[in-house]
C-alpha cells in the first residue's frame, strides 16, 4: 500500500528531525517512587539464570535460564496519570461528587488525550518556598497561565499544559529522597510542591484543556488536594503527575506524549512520558 508507506516515511522523517526527551521518573526501591502514605514500590527477582548465592540471599532458576522480576506498585507510582475515577465516585453511589466521570477508569481514557502541543509554564518551587508553612503547598492562580498566554498566545484544546516547578530534583535515592513527599506529608517538616488552585484549573477548562501535568508530586496541594482533583477530573480532564526533566523543554514548541499502562478498572496508571523538540539527536 503506497499511501501507507508514504505516511510511515513522512512520520519517520518528521520524528528524525526532533530530539526525544524522556520526562519519566525511574522506579526503584531506593527512590521515593510512591506516595509517602501509600504502598511502597517493591521489586523482587523471581527467576535467575542459575542458582547463585549473593550478599543479600539466594537467586534461583525456577523456570529456566532467564531473568525476570515481579513488581509491587500502587497505581500512582512514579510518573503516572489520574483517571476521573480517582476522585469522582461512580454514578449512583450516592457519595459526594459522584457522577458519570466516576465510571471513567484508566483503560477508558483515550490515548489521544495524552498527546498534544506542550505549553510549559514555569512555577519554580523556590519562589517564596521559605514562606510556605510546613506540610502545605504554595497554591498559584490563573495569573501564571495568563502570563504564559501573554507571551505565547492563548491556549487551545490542542495543548497539554505542563507546570514546571523543579520539584523533581528532590526525587533522589536514599535519605535525601524523603524531601520528595515524606517530609511534607508524614513528618511535616518541610513545605510541599507548588500546585494550581481551582481558579487556575477553571481557566484551563475554559480553554478546552483535557490534560495537564506537573513535575510536582501531585496536581493537588499537599494540604488540600481534593478540590483541584474533583474539579478537573469531574470535568473530564486527566492529570499527569510526578513528571521529570521538564527543564529540558522550551516553554512552547515541543510535542508531548504520555503512554500509560492500560489498567482495566484503574484509578490511574504509571507510564512513559516523552516530548519531541525540534533538533537532531536523542536525549
């Protein structure tokens, strides 16, 4: 089919002229991959090439000469998205905020909704960080979106909004990683990530935005994350949280793609986020 071949060549040529940036956080037991009050991420070698004694115990070849592990992970581990069902109870449940969006689980969200022109909006967490109470987030309003639009044009439904806070620099192995969510949510010894308020989300909805992301640990604030989630998710928007490396993107001009695991009935799912930026090479 010549037309199919031409399309493949066209897409290949286009993508070859772009740098691919990986915007996903790695998963490891040494990293703060899980929400601090939820099930921690775990990985265990189930089958090894041959029986072997290591410092940490024995490895076994239960099934043959190959290597595989099992994983234990919350649906909201590492770079992941929130489906509407995450904060919206199912219709007919008589629970607060219930409605039809509550029936939209992870596998029901169209893949196309995770793809679009990246509008990267800077909200550095260091701005006023020392003035934010411990255990709370600085909540920013629609003015940060208006500022981006003044420089780059009005957002449209073709955009995916990405809030670049720099919080992902706290995603570190070992004790240092406690700054990512544990110090904020559990010990409450530090302020949290910047997060949009409901007025900000309302403006995005008015622009037809169907997907927004952040390199913070959550789109909602550390001290009161429900209102933003209920407003956005009940309106059919999805959130991508715990992104990384947004500092590598221009404020405008990149193309964003997120591909989550297709979890049937899920409240969300981890996935791989990338962006295409004009240029040659691979990040």
